[in-house]
C-alpha cells in the first residue's frame, strides 16, 4: 500500500490505448443526453452531493494527493478546500449564467422576440497536470458538467489515482451512471484524447505541450482552452507594507515547493525599500523546512527533470553576476529544494525569462514602479501578477497596466480562491478561461432563437418590399444614428 511518505511514483499510470480512449469518449457520449436532461436543478443536486461526499472523505483525498505528489499535508488540505469551494460555486451559478435569457431585438427588428441559450457541447476532454491533481481539473470538469456535458479526464501520468478517485466518487452520487470518465497514461493518451471525437479540449500544462495539443486538435477543428505556464511578477512600491509584501512573496514563491502555475517567480521592488524588503524575505524564507513530515513547509520536487531546470537557472544566474541572498546550488538535495532567493539577476537570464517551477525567487531592484511594470511585462508569459502599495487606487491603476490574466493588489494568488473570478492567461500562458461565468460559458455553444411576433408594416428583407421601403428605412436610420 502506498502511504504519504512513499516517494511519488514515476510513470505509474497504466496507459490507455487509443481504443480505450475511443471507448471512454463513446461511453461519455452515451451518458450525455441523460445528464443534460436532468436540467440545471438536477445537475446542481448531483454536483452538491459530490461536493459533500468529497468533504466527508477528504482525508482519503488528502492522503492520495500526498502519495502521488509528495506535497505537504497542509498544501494537500488547501487543495481539497479549493476543490469544494469551486465545485459548489459552479453548481450554484450554472443556471443563472447559462440559463435561457431574453435579449432585446433592437429598434429595426422590434417585431421579434429573442432568446439566447447556452447548450452543452457534448463531450469535453480535460487534460490535467500533476501539480494540483484535484484542484486544477475540477475547474473545467465541474463547469463542463454543470453545463450539461459529460467529461473524459486525462490526468498526468504521475497522478492517475487522484483522477480515478474523482471519477469513482462522482459515480457514487450519480447512481453508477458515469458522466466523468478517466483515461490514464502519458502524452500519447493525451494526444489520443485530442484526436478522439470530443467537442472541446481543456488543457492545463506547460506551454510547449499546449502547442502540441493545439496541433493535434487542429486536424478535427476541435476547440481548445490552453492554461499554460507562467512567470508571475510582483511589483513592490516604496509605500508598500513591506512586512505584508515579504510574507506574501515568500508564500507565493514557496508554496507547493514552488510548483504552482501562478507561483511567484520574480519581484520588482523599488530601490528605496529594496534592502529592507530583501531582508524580510530572506528571514522568512530561511525559516522554512523541507521534508515529508508534519513539520515540513516544502514537500518534494515531483518531476526529477525539474531539478535540472532549477539547477540550470540558479547556476546560470550566479555565473552571470546574480547574488545568492539565500541558498544556492547547495539547496538542491533531491527530491527536495530548500528556498533560494536571488538578487540582481540579469533580466535576460533564464531565471528571469523562463518558468523555473521550483522554490526560487528572483528579487530585482528597480528605479520606479513604471520601471517595474515594464520589466514585469517583458515576459512572454502573462498569467498572474501582484502589486503591493498602501494606495489601493494606485494599485488598481498599476494592475491595469500589467499584462496578466489576473492581478492581486496587496495579496497574492487571491483570485485562485475566488470561484467567481475568471482564471487564465495571455501570450505563452495560453487563452480561454476556467472558473467564474467565463469558465462556465467556455464549455457551451451559444444559440440565439428569434421568433417573429407579428409582420411589420415595412418589410425590407423581402424581394416583394414596396418601392418606398428602403428610402424610409434609410431616413429612419439617419434620424436615429446620423448625428
Ligand atoms: P505537461 O505539459 O508536461 O503535461 C500536462 C498534461 O498534458 C499531462 O497530463 C501530460 O501527460 C499531457 N500531455 C503530454 N504530452 C501530451 C500531448 N502530446 N498531447 C496531449 N497531452 C499531453 O505539464 P506538467 O504536467 O509537467 O505540469 C506543469 C506545467 O503546467 C507547468 O508549466 C505549469 O505552469 C503548468 N500549469 C498551468 C496552470 C494554469 O492554470 N495555467 C496550472 C497548473 C500548471 P503526462 O503527464 O502523462 O505526460
């Protein structure tokens, strides 16, 4: 039996062959009309029951996540809390966001009534990463289900059992009817899912894999949501509450041992307060412990090859003149990496330009907040960002200038704990949104139905229109809009 202290498995998943993937998609397709027929109220009831079951058995899920990822108990507990929070919101708000609504036909077509509905796409394929094996998939899975779709989930090959646990618990509350199917395996299973006859793919993972997913989906014109990687930056203004900023920076950079897509990897701090900020960051980060036990703050680095990326970024930065304020290459003791804080790192070095995905924080001093914004935006990624300043209105105006999908003012990663807030990035970080109303609409097709209530006196859209109709219409439009 696997326990939370076993090393995380490498490539444990048994590979689903293309035939298995096709069978799962077909089974999901068969289950879809019945699930859709439950309506919003029926699906809400089932999803709420699933949420309650997950919470009743949350210790089981925490242990499973820990066994597959090696994360600390608190990191796993936080993940389960977020699962419940998002699932419950999605179930509660699907009817309001996706339900039938009337739309004004406008003056020219006033004789029509219009209704807009959001119909399910059919079967949605969800491809997930290993770093949050329950929380990340639950966003697209719950939104797709709430909208009346059924789902085939391909978890990371490192976390198949978490995916299977989600499938089994949902089947318990749907009376054995599988509306969520799981196919396991490596990238070839993911590719097979992209090429199967699914109606949309929601992909979360690295930007490089995202490109392969899009290429595979292109053959069938299957639409995609891409939630790619990130290189999130924090801007610290001279008037910031430095204590709060340092506390937030250390948590955002080190939680889940730095393996968070919206984890903090860069800080741009205004020169006047840079030394004090660095001192506070270093003091807090130095107190963190790695390990598997209950006292640990940072668990393992899950992917062995990520250790090489971390070592390369740190080594390259130091060779190019960066200062190791805390830790350094010696902090890398597989499977753990203790917190590393680097200062004065060249902006064109890999530690600044590429996703490190480990507990490494780059802190660079800048002349002004404007300078900080410019450097933060110089990245190809654009996922999350944060701003610390005591002037909240200034914080919001800085946020507006940051090229990022989500920005927190005087907090970090706050948006991830808010189920109503759309989540997603720009550029290398991808496109499309999960969470919130946008995330719900992402897995539906919008249909507009117009119905003529009575025949109008003027009928411009007929070859049998009267000779005076078009001049009268042009006169009317000029009167209305020509000023
Ligand atoms: P990968 O890109 O390696 O894998 C993501 C998923 O895609 C896995 O299930 C993987 O399978 C699968 N996959 C691999 N190759 C293919 C393919 N050719 N076609 C279809 N699917 C494929 O990412 P990681 O699992 O390593 O996750 C870490 C990355 O995810 C980081 O870059 C991180 O920033 C990003 N991420 C982004 C988030 C966001 O919301 N924007 C959230 C969380 C993470 P397998 O694992 O079996 O190889």
